[in-house]
C-alpha cells in the first residue's frame, strides 16, 4: 500500500468508530494525532494510553465541533504542535430519532450543527492550514448511505448527510488548486456507534436490519476503519469529491418497516 500521511486530525475520536479510526491510522503509520471529542481529557487518556506507549504522539482537546472558536483553537494547536496537518477526518456526528412532524426545532438545529456545520468548521480550519503550509492534504468526511436514501424517523440525520455530500463536493472543487482532496466515506449500518447503541437498546431490530442488507450483516467499526485507511493512502491520490460507499448493498434494497 502506498504511504500514509504522518499527521492526522480526527474529530469524534472517543466513540467506537473514532477509536477504531485512530487505532487503524496508527497501525498504518500515522505518527502524530490531533484528536477531539466531547469526552473529558481523563476519559480520553484511557482510550489512547496504549497508543502513546507504542510511540504515538497525541494532542487531545475536549471540544464541541459546532463551536467555531473551539474548533479553530483545536486545529490551530494541532498545527502548531506538529508543523501542519496532512489528513483531517471529520467523524463527529449525532442522530436524533423522531418524525419530522414532531421534531423539536432544537433537535433539528443540533443535528445540523454537529453533522454539517461541525464538518464545515473542521474542514475549513484544516484546509487553511494545508493551504498555508503548501503541501496539500486530504480531508475525509464521514457521511452515511442515507445521504442518498431517505429513512423514516431519522429525517434530520438524512438531511444533514445529504448536505454534507454537497459540502464535500464544493470543498473539493475549491481546494483542488491547493492539492487538497476532499472525499466522503458513507457506511451503511455499523455495528458500533449510534447504530450499535440503538441495537443494544432494541436487540429485536437486529434480525430485520440484517435481512435488509444484501450482504446479510452489519459492518464493524474495525472494518470501516480499514476501508478509510485504504481511502487515505496514496493509492487514492486521484480521487476528490467522491463518495466511497460501504453499505453492504443497503442502498440497493431495504425494507421500510425496519
């Protein structure tokens, strides 16, 4: 596999998927990390202590990605500590369940603030660093197969991911001149994170969910992270404004009743 970047910035780093991404990037050769999440520093340290022991350099900040000042501080401190940013993965996200007709406006706003504006703020700040250092870089935004497939009871989430797709395309168009690539990874049902928590609370949903996936299973956080690793390698150096869809075929066929 072609070489990996050395400096990576990852949001939502303390969740199931975030931790899998950090671990996979470290195993691929990323040496320095700027990580953020809502988790307190003491909790984050427990997640990443093992990586530190194996030589990874980790700068962690507790930050809400919808807060522009917090994001700019986090990105700025990461760039100052390491001399730049090569890879930015916008992973932080939330889902609020409920019919759009009954969804409180605060829940709607919070979903877009985190899933869309959070990625915009992170990508904007990271891209400025990449441009100013003059060595380009790669921005990967974690989307979902629902960016193209509407689902009941998670309408705000679907809208946020659909808008994220256009954001990535617009960023890719604007930033190509600076040798900055911007792409999306759109997983289907992940047996971790938001979906994993929902299945723990509602285990009876698993069989129906699996039946709706042509490959018959959910993707694990580790498998998702391995795919992102491939996408972040030099082998994908000519891809920008693209979506890497890893949904097991969910967008080809699904049951409305799930």
